[in-house]
């Protein structure tokens, strides 16, 4: 095929603006891109040039799991992106390829398996019960985010990391500064350095520990020479920050349950379906705006009949794959009886989310505690008045005003 013909067949570059979506509305731009074809080209508000976008489940899984697509190569590029600041640390887990990526992830893997997270279940349940006790004591109305959805995941991730309770507040503040774009890049960078210095101390102090918390696992791995202290600290920071993803995700989850009371009623009446219902909600929830981190093709690869050239940037959309009609019947419906449910809300391939089991555990505890202990729980304002985060990478309500 001549160069001209290939160029002519390239799909147009679509501009994907940053939009402040509310509720659990599916991004209309993403819906259009999905309708346009399996492979489209996008230009996001920051960075340079264009990138491919892959939206169908099979193709998403292929790109996410194929070593011909590299994360490490993204480091040296200004790929078009949603995030205004792009200051990845060299060696950060999101920007490594195997075998370094595997080596790093292996050091903490035991803490994040289904069995590993069970270690914190009882403490987590107790901490949540205390928060709900306080909520009930203070009486309605309340902000569910401030009262439970924000403090609970912080307490749990700190517990799993081995961060003492006294330091939780500081962790939360650093996380907010790192994740927020409104304070500017230097403020985020400083907060990251401060959190890093904290973890350097904590991991160093645990180097001889045989405990199962993440700081101890990292300390032991550094001690055995498997990872460097710098790598350990970088990973600890990302795991600590990632821990708060549950606040946003469960914010959307409860927004859905409180605006669709028939769903909440079914969960109250049939506690046995909660684990699978939570997975269905995870499939459905549009966790983020636009797309996250791209990958770079290291050689020419054909996807859905189109040639991706070596050096091209490629994004996968896990949100789109979760609505692929070839995999999910009536993908726009929330169906608690859906099975099997092979969603990719936590990603796929080597970079799949290490926090998936933890997020499931926390979501289950939240659903149990809030639905069972507060039978009349409902929104205190009309759905359209629930404030949603603006200019954010991860979507979720700013506050969830409730009464009972
Ligand atoms: C419901 C909540 C959550 C959702 C929907 C979610 C989703 C995701 C997704 C889609 C990815 C990207 C996969 C890729 O790059 O291809 C990811 C990566 C990641 N997540 Fe989560 N996550 C959640 C909670 C958490 C929690 C609780 C933690 C911390 C324990 C966490 C830590 C991370 C880290 C460190 C990565 C980077 C992994 C890597 O690149 O190897 N996440 N997450």
C-alpha cells in the first residue's frame, strides 16, 4: 500500500475537550468515538499531537497486555493528554515495563491479593462502624463524603501501608495536594517530595520487619536488594495516593444507589448478591474523565485492520470496553444478575490496578454499613444539585448531601 493511500485511510483527529460531567453520565464524546469505529484518533487538551484510541474489549485487552506497547517510552514524550501537569518520576510503577515493572509489583503483591486484603477486613469494619456511629450521633443532614467515603479509604490504606493512625491526616493532605491541579505543579511536586521523605523514614525503619504491611514488605525487599529505596518510596507514594480512588468511585456508587432507590432496595433485601452487584456497579461507573496513561508502539502493529506505526501513542479506554455490546448484553443497563462479568474497571495486563481487591472489600463494607445501618438513607437535595468535581482526572461527587 502506498504512503498516500495509508494516510488517506487514517481516521480524522477528534478533539476531546475536558468536560465537567455530572452524576454517572457516560461521556458523550467517548460514546461518539466508540460509534465511529474500533480505532479513532484523539487530541486531548494538553501535551502535543494526537494519539490512537482503542475502545473495544478485545483490542483494549490486546494493547494493555502486549509487550510491543511500552509505558517506559511514554516518559520521554509529551503525548497528548488530559492531565495539565506531567511530571512522572522515572521508575514510577505506571511508567515501567517488564521485567522491572514485574520486580517492583512483586515486592508488594502479597498485601494486595484477595487473601492479603482480608488481613485488614476486621479493622476496616471497626473503623467504618465508628464513622457511622458518629454520623448517626450527629444526626441528619450530613455529607456522606466527608463523614465516611473520604475518611474510610484513607484509614484503610494507611492500615494496609503500615502508616500509624496519627499520621493519617498528613497523608490525606499530601494526597489532596498531589492529586489536585488547582494549586499548580510546584505545590504538587513539593507534596510528593514530602510524602516521599516520610516513606523513606517509615520503610527504612521497617527494613528488618517481618510484618505484612506494605512498608514492611518494601523494607524487606530493599533489604534483600530486590528493589532500591528510591523505587520502594515511589511505589509507596503511588499506592498511598491510589488508596483514595475509592472515595470517588464509591461516591459515584452511592450517587447511583441513592438516585435509583430500587437498586438500593434490592441490595438491602438480598445481601447475598452484593459482591456481584458491586462488580456490576464497578463495570458501569465512569471512574475517570477521558483516558489515563498512554502506551507507545515499539514496532508496527495491526489493530482492527489498521496499522499502528512504531512510535505512535495509543490509549485504551477501559470505560469504553466495559460498555462493549459484544461482551455485555444491554451494556447501558445496571444488571445485578449479570454473569459472567469480565469487566476491566481495574485495567488489564501487567499494569492492572493493584488495589482492585482492596477497593472491592471497601465497597462491600461501605454498602453493608450504610445500607444496613441507615435504612432511610436518601439524598438531601435533588440529584441535579449534588456537586461534582470540576477539572478532575478522576470523577466523583465533591459532597454527597444525605438525610435519613
Ligand atoms: C474503585 C477504585 C479503583 C479503580 C476503579 C482503579 C482503577 C485503576 C485502573 C483502571 C488502573 C490502570 C491500569 C492501567 O494502567 O492500564 C489503575 C492503576 C493503579 N491503581 Fe487503581 N483503581 C482503584 C483503586 C485503587 C486503590 C485502592 C489503590 C491503592 C492501593 C490503587 C492503586 C493503583 C496503582 C498504584 C496503579 C498503577 C499500577 C501499575 O501501573 O502497575 N488503585 N487503577
